[in-house]
C-alpha cells in the first residue's frame, strides 16, 4: 500500500484580487523524489509555504504527514527556503548544531551531528569558519546540512541548486538520492531541467497557479508529439508526402553537402520506422535519421507555452530563473 506524505485538494490562494494558486490538487508519495516545476510567478513558492502552514490557503485542504497543519509535525520536516539565511558571525558547525537543537536534538547530539555531517561531505576544514567567510556555494551547503541535521522524514527544498557550481550540484544530487534511499520523501523546486530529469520519480508542472501536468517523465513523453530528425537534400514537400508527418521545422539549413536538417513532428498514429521505410521506397536519401524522445524542456514549453520557454534552463549553465515573489 502506497502512503501519501503530502496532499493538496482543490487548494486556492488569493492575495486580494490576485489568484496565486487556483484549485491545485496533487499527492506526494512517501519515499519518492517529487519535482515542482514552473516559470516565474507560477505559484510554486506560495504552494510550498501553504504546505508548511507559513501562509494559509484561501480554500481547499492541505495534509502533511497525516496532519492538516505542518506545525504539529514540524520536527519531522526539513525545509530549505529559497531565501537563504545564516547568521553571519556564527561558525559553520555551530549553525548546523543550532538548527538541529531548534528541531529537538539535545546540545550534545546536535554538536555531534553537525561534525558528522561536515565530515561526511568533506567540509570538516570549514567547521570553525564563520559563515560570512564562506563562499555562496559553501554557505548554501552548510544551510542544506542544517536542514537535514535532525534527520527529517520529509524534505521540502525550494530551488536547492541555485548558486552551486556543477561539481557541488552533483554533490547535492547525490545527497538527495541518499536521502531517498534512506526512506525519506523529498519535494524540490528547480529551474534546471536536467536535475528534474535525473532525479524525479514524478513531477508537477504548474503555470499561472494551475496544474498543467503531474506524473512521470515517461508518461509525459507518451502524451507528447513524436519527433524525428532527418538530414537530406529532399524538399519539405517530398518529406510531407511520405505520410504521417504533422509538421516540419528546419533545424539547420544547407549543411554539409547542401543538405538540410529537419525536425518532423509525427501524427499520433504514425510510426518512425514506417516513415523511414517509406523514404527508402520513395528514393529519398537520408544521411541522418534519428527518433528523438521529448526532453523535459520540450514538454515544459508545450504545456506552459512558448512565451515562458525562457523561464527554464535546459542545462546547469543555462538560463537563470530569477526568484519571484510568488
């Protein structure tokens, strides 16, 4: 039997006349990594704050760890907010121990846990370094360790990868997987699609406060238009005549040997291999034929809209989704 760690049912949040979240429903299953994706102003942070009972919904129901409010179960939750905050004059180990004590650990256990985590993640040399002397990425790692110091069963991470270089992003990915493997539930928001593709068991796409998709990457791809990439001297008209082609887009015009690379969007019932056989029968010479699975970025743009495509990065070094007051 699958247990639900968190659930929202028909949740709406209004700020005056502005609707930040509208009739939003989703479930986070116990022990899964659940991604929360959306452009600026989509309502992601507002939703996470309602789950934590930082703000109250205007209507609808929120359940977290079996409670209608996160407050009674707050010591079972670890929360990394989008707005980072460490006491500048406090040392790294003391910061981790301090937050652990706030969540119920006694002073001795909190201190031992702080040094254990710093050693585990290769940061022992920074244990007595003041937070103000840490780099942005290092300070973020310290705050993340403070988030998991009390060994919570449910982690809520708001843009945890922001500000980390690729090496530290990989370290964080490993940490998230480790937490999942230990039976914990993780929900995180991110603007870097590669993280969501690599980490998430399931994900939610939200835009303008409304759910656009919830499920696995394979489920999203199954509902997404099939695409084929071909390189040929043949004309678009010749390719269209093969049948099963819904749309043609030029990717690279007049490449090597005067060829053009096309992206062919296939009709729902079409088969890529049948298309290839038809091209051979028609005498069309193809120097490239590649069936492409949709990326999460493709799916996002399709579901959210072309206007919001620049709100999401496809790679670690991609576009930055700026923090928004959601």
